[in-house]
């Protein structure tokens, strides 16, 4: 038994809280019972009524090493006993310094060499856009336009949403839209005229897989081809590794699969192991070197956040990097990725399943049924999965499975079986 008053908590939530990307009319309906999550351990979550679930989407793609990891817990407590936060504007702190060096050390010497801290993936992308824009303005360049890809998603702040998010979620275009052009693929990139190429500041891409688009995989070699196009055209390459970073694809960063180093890389979500909000925008020394003066001269970066370089967040991120080493996380991913691939195979034969897509320890199961709303089906399947001990969330008509990297073989099997059984429960058919 728990001491939580679940009814009281739900009543207060429905009265006072506003949840993002949520139909609040349905959420607040008397018949809807939200899950109140109160505890976690490893890949498991527990609600206020004591029910246990596998965390099938890593708490919205953030958790890496599991909940309540003792090493990360200890690092946060140790830092908390010193100080939680100090300004990074004109001051610094040990965890932020150490983390900057540790992140830079993950890349070849002489490549990405400077770290700018922000709060989350969206603000990390926003920083990348602002850095790029100011970088070209300092040089009195005409390069002020950005290229991004249709169905891409880079966050919800003004600039980030202009790269694809607003259109994808059917939000009307804003009057303060960033100067971005959306293209479908590499062929469209190659067709851009020389006159227009001269205006392009940067190309922004999610490497290997577009997350919020429904886990859509890029054709092999896409990232490498975009890198080469940028090299020829002089535009910068911004790689959004907010979702794909920190082992999700089987390597520390998705860009490694095609041996690509961008001019700017954005990291977030799993950076702190899923503990605290923190993002990083990485740049090359060539870009950083242009910012060699004051704000009044237009040569100091005129962008920052109150919680930039937060000591608690940086301490958690350092501890997460420690766990990668001490637990050989990347080395243990291969068998789990192969297991996921094999155990997803039977799901492909279910009548309601249109396609199963996988990249590393990320999977998307796309549903399709005649005369039915596939988005509603996917939501119903995810709701049904709760009774099978799995929590996840769909993206329109796609069921997402993206567990913490620490998930055990038995838990991974249980999660996939939960999805398979739930599809049968909701959509009909029989287990293969």
C-alpha cells in the first residue's frame, strides 16, 4: 500500500495543471484516470497505486541508464551539498568546466571544440540558429537563410519550430517565423540554384532518423551526402542529436555511423541521463573564433539563459558519462539491438501493422487500418499496453518503443510482447 491520495492528486491536476500536446478536454473528463507516477528504478516506473510498468519511451526519450541510478543520484547530492546554481554570465563553476572538457574529449581533436550550455533541446537548436546567424553577420555575409527537411522536428521555440515542428503539428505559421525553407530530400537540396545557395547559412538535419516524424529512417548515406553538399556550398552543417545522442542508435552519436562531423551539434534529452534539463550546442573553433569582441561591437554572443551551466545538471551529465564507461554501456547495446530486431519481426505480420522501423534501440510501429483513424488506433494501443505493464506514447499513427539503454533482455521481451498483444486487443487479428 502507498500513502498517496491518488483521487486528490488527480482532482488537483485536472483543476490546475496544463499538459503539453494533450487534449485537455479528454484529459479532464471525469472518466479519464491519469497515471500518477511516483517512483522509478532502472527501466521500471511505479504509479501512486503501486502498479509497475516498463518505461517504454524513456520518459519522453530522456532516460538513459535507468531511474534512480545510484551513481547519478550520488553526484547530484554531492553537488547539492555545495551549491545548486550560480550565474554563468561572467562567472563559472567546476561541474560546467569539467563537463565541457569531457564532452569535447568525445570528438576528434581539432573538430568540435566549444560548448554553449542551455536548458533543453529546443533552446539548444535556438542557440545554434542564433550563433549561425551572428557568425555570418559578423562577416557581412548574405548567408541568412536556413534549410531544413520536411517532417523534421527540432523543438517548439520560435526558430526551432520554423525548421518544421509547427507545420508538422498543424500550428499556424507565425509572423515571427525564422527564415527557413523546408525541402523533402537530397534531390531537392541538389536542385537549389547557385544564386540561392549563396544565401544559405546552414542546413539542419536529424541524423539517421527523424524522431517526431514517426521514427522515419533516412536512406543510408544521407548525412554524409549533406555534409559533402555543405562542404561544396560553404554552408554550415547543424546536426540535431537531441534524440539520437548518447547511445540511442548503438553508438555514442548517430553521426558516427557515417563518419560525419558537423560544424554545429546540439545535444539534450539524454545528456543528464534523463535527470535534469540541460542542453549543449557544440561548435568548431573556426566558428567560435569569429566571436572575438564585445556585445557592443556585435562580436560577443548575444544569447543566453538564466540557468546556463547549471551546476546540478552538469554534475548529473558528468555522472552519466561515468556510467557509460564504468558499465560498458555501448558495448552491451549490440545484443539488445539484435534482440529488438528479432522480436519485432512477428509484429510485422499483424494485419493492422503497416511498417516496423528500427534504428539502434529505437523502434516505430506504424499502424494502418481501412475505414479507421490510425492515430486513434495507435493511442488506443498505447492505452491498452498499460494493462500489459508497458508505458509508451504514440506519434500520430506510430507506436514508439525507445526504452532506457539499461533495459534487461527479459524486460525488452516483455515490452515487445505488450505491444504485440495490445495491437491484437485493439485492432483484432491473432498473434503470429
